C-alpha cells in the first residue's frame, strides 16, 4: 500500500509541475509497478541506519578544506597542463606568454605616454607604466578566467568528484605562472632603463604573494557567480577595465592629487579611497619595491618644504622629483602593507566560504 | 549503497519557444521583474523508490526520454531533487557520452589529471598510468589532444580513467556502447571487479545483451516511473522486449545456460 502511493502519484507535488507537463503521463499511467527492489519500512530510516548521506549536499567546511589540501597536486598539474595547452594552437607557441604583456605595454605607452601625455609628474614613465600594467594584468586575467572556470571544465566536474575550489585555484595559479614570466620581462626592461638592483626588490615577493591570495579569494567569488550567470563573464571585462583606469595604472594618482590642475586636487577623500583599493595598493607596493625614482619622488620622502612642493604642483613636468617635498598623499608604507594584507585575508576568507556554500550546485543543469 | 526515496526531478529548460529573444524584450522583462517566459518545466522523474546495495550492478533500461540519464545524474548529485531524496554512502563517478574530460589536453594529461582529481597521490598516478593507457587501447593517440579522438576512443579512455580507482558508486551512461567488442568484454570484467570491491554500479544501455551479461538487477523505466524492477534480469528484459514489440529471448537463453 505504502509503495503504491509513493510510486504512482506525483499529484501532491507543489508548484506548477502538476499542470501541463503531467497530463500526458496520466493517460498512460501504468497499472501497478512491480518493484522488487523496495525493502519494507521507511526508506529514509533505512538510509539513516546505514549511515547514508543525501547527495547534492555540500561537505562540512573542515573536511572540504582538508580534501582541498589533498588535491594540491591536482591543482598544480591542472595549472601546468592548461598553461601548456593554451598556446599549442599558436604558431609562436609559448613565446606569446612573453609577447602578450610586452605588446600590451607598448600599446598603452603609445596612447597614454606619447599621445595623451599622462606621463606628466612621473619620473621614468615607461618603468612606471610597465610595472603597473603587469601587476594589474595578473588580477585582471585571474578575475576574467576565474569567472569562466566552471563552464570551461563542465565535463570534468560532471564526471568525477573532487572539491570544485581546485578549479579557480588552478586558474589563478596559471596566471601566477604567467606573471612570473612577465616579471622576467619587466626586470629586463627596468634594467635597460638604468634601474639599479637594490635589496628593495625583495619586497616584490611578499607583495605578489598578498596579491595572489587576494586574487584567489576574489576568483572564488567570481567563479561562483560566473557558474550561475553567464552574464558575469560578459560584463566583467568592462568592470575590470574601468577599475584599471581608476587604479593609477596608466597615470599617477598622486600627481592627480597634488598638481594644481590635477582632477583629484579638490577631492582628497576620493583620492584616498582610490589609492587604498586593492589593485592600487598592490601596484604601489610593487612600484615602491622596484623603482628607485618612484621611491625617491614619493610625497613625504623628504621633509616637507612648501616652496619645493609648490614648484612640483605648478610645474610637474620640470620639477618631477620635487613631489618628495610635499605632504604624503598616501597612507604610510607600513599602513599600505596592512591594507594589502587586509584585502588578501578578507577576500580569501569570504571567497572560500562563498564558493564552498554552493559546492553541491556546480555542474548542475 | 544507494537509496532512492520517492524521487522527483524537474528540469527547467530555458529559451525554448515563445521568447523572441530580442534585447528589448529582455530589458522589459527585467524592468517588470518577470521570470523568463520561455522557461519550460519537464517533469523527468515522477516518484521513484528503490534500494541498491554494495556489490550490485543495476541495469537501467527504457526508451529514449524515459528518465534513465536523469536518474543517474540525480544519483550523482548533479540534479537537485524537486521532492524526495537520494541517499548514498559516498561519491559517485558518472561516465556519460561526452568523450573528453578536458578536450584540449592530451590523453596522457587527462589520465594524470583525472587520477589526481580522484585524490590519488602522484606516485600512485605514475604506477597506474601504464595500466590505464593499456586498458583504454588508444595506443599512440595518447599523446594527442582528446578533441582529436573518435567518440569511442574518448569514452574508452574516460572509462579507463574513472575505473582505475574503486568508487563507492560508478554510474555508466551508455559510455561503453561506443567501444568495440573486445573493449566491452574488458569493461565487463572491470565492472565485475568493482562490484567485488563492494561498489555499486549503475549501467544505462540500450544494448540489452550488455545488461544481461553485466547486471544482477534491472530497473525498467517508462515516462519517469518504474515499470518493473527486480533481480529477475532475463524476465524483466523479456517483458521489456515484448512491450516494445520484439521477441523475448533472455529467459530461454538463461534456461539453456
């Protein structure tokens, strides 16, 4: 009796299901199904006594994290394999890994350095620009690829069980590998520009580590969004491009704040907020570590001198180094490191939890 | 072990008909906060209950659209239950008809990544790799991207990868149908081994011989419901043959054996 009711009548199902979709079935409804695979008693109790769990339920957070750790080789292997496959169709192959950032930098130099002259008030604009672009590109690529990762790997997700967070992690790792290559290019460029090798260069490593952690966290968030809405990967390039323009990649936010004709001159709050946004923070940290002139001309690098500062503010072209005599526009470097660490930790925690909460839903539909 | 308790699955299909699909209508819809009009609901599984134990190989038969693949995907946890539930004692591996795992990577890399994804350690993967490649029988193709594979080669390699590790539940959806006779023999042996390791295997196949040879239980579906289910495999297969207008042959064959 019990089985009969269960097996044959979906009529008590809520929602619009009952209507049109059902009518065809009732006509052909089979008399009495012969189901010999049904033991007597309540099935849910049977499942409970055998310690079975419902499918499509996400694992508890701790075991999820440990499973993820267990798959670390998979994450590494996935990143390397994808990195190699990415350029197999191109005739120049792996050369593109170096060529892409170089061409990028060239295009921006032609437009912003030469045509629009945004180099005003920045010493050694080329190094400044290339550093900014390479650092920002890391975050940009990590965001855009992470938003597509679930769709890209659907056959794998549907076939095998593994913690899905492996996938965005792998994608960020790919971009990290690319970043290391573009930094090799960057070192060559700044050395050609006459930059001395200093111990400050070591600070690049922690800065990029923090940026990677931030990218992983944000990438996890975007991976979940991108999995449920394709619109995300359509919209994201525009958002990221806007983000690039306001993060001081192509021009100096400090110059915009200090110089009398600068757009941010009368908006110190906006200027401050722009300078503590994650992209700007990581870019500034790397520039500070890599570029001597940047360090030297940093506002606040020398004791405040109203006259010298005024010279910079009115004639930034001629007195490019005198910005050092102005009051700092940035929070101090230690504070900036704190911001960098803060963004990384917050993004990683929120991203991990956010991604984990939808774990059972990836690959559905 | 798998317990399916009064399972209902409803698909929501987007963009079927009725929607003109222009940007203007989409925008208007968003302003009015309406749902997409083109959503159609398909009630693919309409109340299904059964229990499969460890060591069972369960064949699932039925016509196209009877809900076989849907059932497997629900057991794998890839489709949410509208009502009822599926209980399992572990994770399921689902082998479907799409041929590759990561199609722009070589077969060899797919082997390595698949094994790592299943949680094997790098050394285990190294040890298992020759066996997997050998079992799949793809030969020199192992160094080509999987998108260059024929459907049969792709699904053979997938099966070889997924069956390299013992799973609690292995779901095989027509993945063996594209293999040749020799591969089918090999895969039957592999499924038997998995059963002995106390896993549960589900097999969807239109080739009834495959079911008769491999399975100890069978479920016959029609329009999202169970018609017959039980351990009398030849009997149910024959009833299914009669229902679809063919001559029964499995009972006799079983009697001869």
